[in-house]
C-alpha cells in the first residue's frame, strides 16, 4: 500500500496555486509568510459550515465577526441577538452551543482555544470532525479532517466500492494515511477545495485533478459512480398549525420555542405540535382566517403548516405568547419556516 506522501505533495502543490479565497481562511502564501490563523475565526467558520454551504456562510461570517470580533465579545453577547443573527442558517442547536462554547473559552480558558483534538472535543458543540478541523487548520496539528468532500475524494482515489454510510470508517482510515506531518492544515483545506471544485459529486473534472494519476476509480472509469450510497428511507411528512396575529397597535404575537428541540430558543409564531394529526389551539380569541399552507423540509421530515391569521384589538390579552412592539419586530430574525408563515399571512394582518 502506498504511504500517501506523493499524493499529499501533489495536492499541496496544486493548493498553493488554486486555494479558494474565503473570509475566514489564511491562504497558503500568507501561511508561508508566517501569518497564523485566528482560532476563533476558524472555530466560528467550522461551526457555521456544518451542514451548510460556503456560499450561504460567507455573509453570516462577516456579520458575526463584524459584531463580535473575538471570543470574548461573542461570550458577552445577548442570546437573543446571536440567535437573531443566526436566523436562516438552520440547525439552531449550533447557535446555542456556539454561545456555550464561547463562554467556556472566554470564562474558563482565558480566551484561548485548546490546540489538540481531545481538548477541543471537551468544549460544547465540538464533535470529532470540528475538533480535527480546528486542530489542523488553526494549530497545524496532524489531525485527519474528514467531511463529505474528503470522503468523496478518498472513495474515488482508492476505489472504495462499499456504500456509505457503512464505509465511513474505512474512508477515515484511508484519509489518515494521506494526512502529512508537514502542513496538515493546508492539506485539510486542499482536500476540501479539491472535493468542492474538481472532484465534485457529478461530472468530476478529472483532467484538472492533481491526483488523477493516483486515482483508482479514474483508472477504472467508475469515478462518477463513487462513493456509492445506501438507499435512504423516505422522509415522513408532519403537519401543524401556526397562528400569525398582529394587534391593532402594531404589536405582533410571538412565542419563544422550548430550549431543546428544533428551532430551540428561537422566536416564532404560536402553534400546535408538529405531529401527524395536531389539534389546533389558538393563542387568543379572534376571528382566525386561513392564510394558506407553508412547506419546509428539515433533516428528518417534511413539514406542512396550516397558517391562520388574525387582527387583535389593541387591548387584547392573549392566552399564550408575547406581544412584541412593531418597531422591535423584524421578520428577518425569524427562522425560515416562520418567515414563510409571516409572508403567507402578512396581507391579512397588516391591512
């Protein structure tokens, strides 16, 4: 079996000329000049990038670092402000853990992130992948970083025919064989860039790939078929009701969702549980009018929400929820599914 040194050297040479420019990245020329990545920015970007695209994260990252330029500033931020800035990125448990982690680092560790995978994994919200990525990219530890892009590159490079997710341990082992002692942070980012720009899921640009001569799948002409994936079971569909209400004085009726679970801790519209046959429970006495349905897909299920809308008198006291004055309400701070409900009901409650 090859030791991976030739592949690593070829990939790093390609990265030196083709590295993507990202607001959180210290590029290879800067690294060569002695500029070191900021662990805070590396950590923040890796948390944001979990199950999210680079294109979606760029503007969020710029806004976050503009408001909270270091871990101490983020640790001191109000929960509601951070959750509002996070709205639209999804997977809101990440935002809650982001604050928990920032406060541990700022309060217990003097503002310094641990520099080893084990030390990083002890922090809230940091799992094996994120710990390895921070250790490699921020501290140049020879940690093996394996995301979806890396799995795809390795599956093709070594022609791993076993389907995902069962082949993940083997792909991680093969990726570790490739990880060099020198420049592991650049190597980790090079693997991600290669998977994102050349070794893409469909129609990989093999003629441009620095690893083409090493690739077993390319040699066999099966690169487009790998990695194989086991069939996924269909997602179930859940249904629910949501109630969009605006009082005559301009206040909106909102409700903070439970801290645990989907959209935990976020503001949204009062509504029913998301179940197969939910029982509607209006939050206030009103003439509720149908405003249509909104659809949204989460990781494990599809959701169809029936939206009901109402205007409330200025002296109304709802049974549940909190009345937020109009000037303090911003639809952009709501999670995506709640923004969809607002858009569906807006014409009925604002006119």
